């Protein structure tokens, strides 16, 4: 375990608190924190837990949709290069999403879309796959017209893959086997 880039000596202790909270669906959730009880009483832990989802969701997308932790090589240079490329491409893809969302909302306001739900969002795994299929043309094609056309094709494709946002919907967690989760053979094409 390392702290600020400096390795901790063997045998170093770390104080953690374990807090059990009951969620709205009556499930028990176990939280671990190094924040002392004087700064975060147990009663406030649940509220903070829910606030963290807005922060944790992008990390979940980077790790599980963009496969940030899965590398095709083992050398530090390869790992650093793949990490930086994944973060850069995910950031570029994130720049397109607001444009596609705005256009989707405009179509919806004009009555061009039949939806029964109040809000929609893009299907993130599908959007990532679409980005991977179009990004080389959008970024590297020497013909500016083809770059622009590829961009608008991507925006239109993203609009065809929206899912409704249903408030207060939850599903029970289905634990998955964790053995060999990040095997080199498992990396999908970029």
C-alpha cells in the first residue's frame, strides 16, 4: 500500500471505521471509512454515501465500460500509454454527449420523439462502442468534410440509443465471480 507515492513500512497500522446502514429497500450496506467519528457521525454517513454516487459513477464507467484497469501489456510504458489513451478518449467522448443530449431534447420538445418518461439518458456502453467506432475518423481523417460527417453520424447514432431515467428504481445486487477479472486475454478491441 502506498501513500502519496511513498511506500508504507511493513507492519504500519491503518485505522478504519466500519459503519452499517439500512437502505430504503431495507438492505444493509457496510461502509468503510478512515474519517473519524468526530467529523462524520454514523447518522450522516448514509447521506454522504448517497452523495458519493455522483462521484463514483464516472469511475465505474472508466473501470467497467472503458476497461481502464485492463491492459494488453505488462511493461510500465505500455500500461501508462494505455491508461492515458483511455482517459483521453473517454474525455473526448464526454465532450460529444452534451451536444447529443441537447439535440435529443430539442427533438423531444418539437414532438419528434414519442417517450413516456420525463427524462432520458444515453446508454453509456453503447455510446462508448459508437465512439470507438467513429473516433479515428473524427480525429484523424485529413478530409474535414468526412470528419464533420463522422461527428454528426456519431451524434445521430447516440440519439438512437437512449434509455429512460426511472426515479427510485433499483435492482438487487447480483454478485459476480471476481477470479481472473482482469486477465490479459479479456481485453476487448479499442
